[in-house]
C-alpha cells in the first residue's frame, strides 16, 4: 500500500510565498471597508473582507471586531498604493 504525504507537508509544498494571503488593513465599519474593497476591485486587485457581519452587529460592545481587508501578499504594495491614492475610483 502506498503511503500518502502528510497534509501539512503537501500544503507547504503547494503554497508558496506569493500565494499567501495577508490582512492589508482593518476598518471600524462596513462602509469604509466596502469602499476600499471596491477600489481594489476596480483596479483588478483580488481581495476579500472578513468579520463584516460581526463588526456590524456588535460595533459598540466589542470594538476589537474590525472588518479585515485581505489580499495576496504579492499584491500588497500595489494595493496599499491604490488605497493611499486619494483620487476617486
């Protein structure tokens, strides 16, 4: 019977540094986070948000529940430049 590689080792071999996903920024509310995501989408930078529902449900009770904007590590510098640019979409 053939022995399969451990899942952890297989994942490490498949996922290299450019495929890593990072939290680029955090936002106190959904509106600011959605605007940032829309701007990155308009520039063709893949991204997604997490904690949207929790941040909207419990904004006062737990300010630590911020909305997180995630991007691929390889796109981080470009994404920062796009978000730092004050011009509209």
